[in-house]
C-alpha cells in the first residue's frame, strides 16, 4: 500500500485550538460532473457554472472532469471540440475569479452502436481526454448487453466505466450480467449522493452493495448545479466509518486520480475488510 508522508513542519504551522496539529483536508478528483455551461442539462450560463465550481471547490474537489452528455438528446451540442473549447473558457474564468479548481474535458457517453467508430475518429471523448477510460451511460428502461462493445474497446486499449449503475433498475435486476462485465474489466462509478440516500433508500442500498462487493469502483458527484453539496466529503467519511479509511481513499482519491492519469483502476478485492487486489 502506498504510504504518504506529511511534512511535520507544515502540520505544526496548522495547530488546532487545543494545541494539536491539524491534518490538511483530502483533495478529491471528481470524474463525473456536468459543470460546463449551455451544453447539456447542467448549468445554463457561465455564472451558473462558476457557482457549481465554487461548491465543488468548497467540498475539497481540486480537479473535475467535465462530462456533458454525448449522443442522445444533446448530441448536436456536445461535439468533442465544443467540449474542449468550453472547458478552456471555464478554466480561464475560474482563474480570473481565483477559484482553485482545474477542469478537464470528458463526456458521459450514451450507449450507441456507433460508439466504436466515433471513438476511432475522435468524435467522442474519453475521461480527461486521456484515451483510456470511457464513461458509459446505459438506458434507464431496458438492459443492453454491452459485451460486444467491450471487445471493441479492448482492441483500442480503452476500458468502460459505467455511470451510476446503482440507479439503473434493469441492470440491478440482472446482477449476473454486471458480474460478467466486471470480469471483462468494466469499472463502476458510484454517485456520492447515492450512498447518502439522496436518491432514495432503494438506490442507497444498491450503492452500498456495489461498493461492499469490491471491484473496480470510484466515486463521483454527477453534479448538475450548485444547489446542494456535491457530497464527496460526506461520502468519504461515510465509507471510512462503514468500511475503513483505506477503501474510502481508494474509491474517492486513488482510483479517480488513476482515471485522469490514464492508468488502470485498482480493484478492491474485498470491500468489506478493505483488502485490495491488483490494478486491472
């Protein structure tokens, strides 16, 4: 396990009121967020986007992957170059406003038979534009076997990460299919708020079940506006309390960082006791 040694001199400079040193807050990477203005169902203006980014930064998110919907109903507005251009504009504005948040390009890609060809032509984006992971959104009303798509991705060295599987009823009713996909290397992106009950008790139970069973998992906000806390800090604390700090760090810090670096996700071989498997 990787050990991070903190600078003790800096800790002493951050002494708490009772004389004990305080620990710097953990910084998160959010790999699923709809923070770009006027592209999909996220912010409708740059000011709304800035408001969302302020909330992310206040929740200790230091880097966010902007993931507007590609394909589906926003297809004409979320071309790859439009996403990259809007990311650049948002980063410039954040710098001007003094908001400590870095935005990277990406997309939440609706499952579509055209994906492999579009990916080959650079018309859909991988997460952080790193060429390694693609965030897939499954339909809500039917279950599609994505095994053929996974084979196509494998030839390109690309791995699929499923967006918010804990909220997909048809998929939850067929856990054997999800296990088969996981065996093929699929990662799972669980929404932080799902663990906290923000989507109801059924989704909360499903989210904790997917986290506890292990696998290639990362947490993200799927935030669309700044009306409420993105939930990364709350989720980190909840996973720590329930399953241990090591697993919380893997899900909220290490695996999201691996995504933006274009590296393989680390699998939690046993989420209950926090023993981790190899990178996969």
